[in-house]
């Protein structure tokens, strides 16, 4: 599973949305999007993966299969590499 943990009002997260959509379309993957600033269940899920030692903020991209992660704004190429594409 590929996860995108984000905050609704986070400007960096908003900037990443088009790249995530492009990744899904071009590479045929699904990225599960989890809003964490207003959803306590999603926030707890993020905290179970990242106790602050990996990233400590959003956007936080996590590949459950490879355990690779990205913190903050990234390039499309970095996003593709994170997704294993």
C-alpha cells in the first residue's frame, strides 16, 4: 500500500496533490490519502508509522511494502522512486 498522509490546509500537501494524481494515472498505482489534521483515526495511524523520528509532519508518504518514505514536498521523480516505479 502507498499512503499519502496530509493536512487539509497544508500548502505543501496541496502542492503535492497534482503529482500524486499524475503518479496514479501514469503508473497505474493507487495512493491511499489520509487527512490527519481533522481525522483522529488517520492521525493515530500516522503516529503508529511515524513517531516523529522519520518525518514528524506532513506531507508524509509511506510505502508499506518497502518501508520507504518521503517527507515534505518532493519532485515527481522522487515520488515515482518512492512508489517503486
